[in-house]
C-alpha cells in the first residue's frame, strides 16, 4: 500500500456481516483487536467508530484511523494481530464484500446505529 504522503494518517472503512446472535462476541473481538493496535501504536488516538446498519442489523461498519500506510503494512506483518484478524473472519456470516452491499451505502445521508 502506498500513498503520496506515507506519514499522513489514513482511514480504513471495514465492513462485516455477522449473525445477530454473534454480535456481542464479535464486537468484543473487535475491541480486543483495537487494544492490540493501540499497544503496537499503529492507529491514531482517535476512537474507532463502529456502526450497525439500521436497514439490516447483520451489517457492521468500522472506521479505523491508521497512523500511516506504513503502520497498516506493519499490522499485516504482525502475527498476533493477524491471528485476531483470522478470528474476526471466522465469525463473519459473509466477508470481503464492498461497502456497497450495505443498504445505507446507496443513501446520501445514511443513518446507522453506533455500537458501544
């Protein structure tokens, strides 16, 4: 991953689809993963924003501000974090889809519910 300015922060929009009965467990895994990002100083001090679709509560969106593209690349080489990413993938109902799959993506002023 490259950027015009490798020292500038970047924001990643991650989208997941999770069975509603697994939402609590899934959010806890996301929070544990956030703690790892923070311990490795790969994300900024900005909070990670987690949202759930109002139209289809199975869809979750996560906004993560990485310190730089370099820091995101470092995450992808970190075995401990990659193990968490594998755990996240194991919880998906579906994954690796684009944001356009989320119903609110086609709405100019989309509303979603925050996840605490």
